[in-house]
């Protein structure tokens, strides 16, 4: 496999892992904001408290939506690079909107990328290829480009 393709897979996998962590954080924040809004309305809080809770909920919702779009694009790119089928990629992208299922899909896709990198002899950690291995792969990809 070409070094430039492996480099792209490694970078996308690292991005998927960070998006997985960010997805977990936004899920927790969205749940907390939703509970805060429910508590504020149920307890008959003043309008200022309710508007603050609503504003916070909307900001977190917009952030979560942005993360979701970034996850969707990165998932499609990584699945394309590792040679996954189009039908499977479309199904995974649709299922990505289901909170826990989406995180599992990201983790499974990351695992497939890990397997591709390991088959090529690279050691992959929890958050993807290490910094030294990534630099080594970048040098090999650049030298391949220069030679061709």
C-alpha cells in the first residue's frame, strides 16, 4: 500500500479518535443542559434562569451538530480510504445520528483503520499512530512523491 494512502488513513483515524472523545463530551453536556432546562421549567424558575438554560442548551446543541457533521465527513473519508463499500458507508453515516450507536460505529471504523496500519507494520496506540511513527510515515510519503 502506498505511504501517502497510509498517511491519510493514519490522520483520519487520529481525527476519528478525537471526534469520539469530543462526541462523548458533547453528549454529556447536552444531557446536562437538557436536565437543567427541565429542572428550571418544572421548578417554576424565573424567566432569566429559564432563558439562560435555554440559551446554554441551544449553544450546546449547535456545537453537537457541528461535531456530528465533522464526524460524518471524517467517517465517510476514512471508510473510503480503507476500501469499505459504499452501501456500508451510507448505512454507517445514517446510523451515526443515533447517539451511542454512532460512537460505536466510530470506534469500529477506527479499529478497521488500526488493522490496516498494523498489517503494514505500524504500531498503533489508543489515539492512533504515535507522533514518531506519523513523522516517519510523512517522510516516506514525501520521498515517494519526490521519486515519482
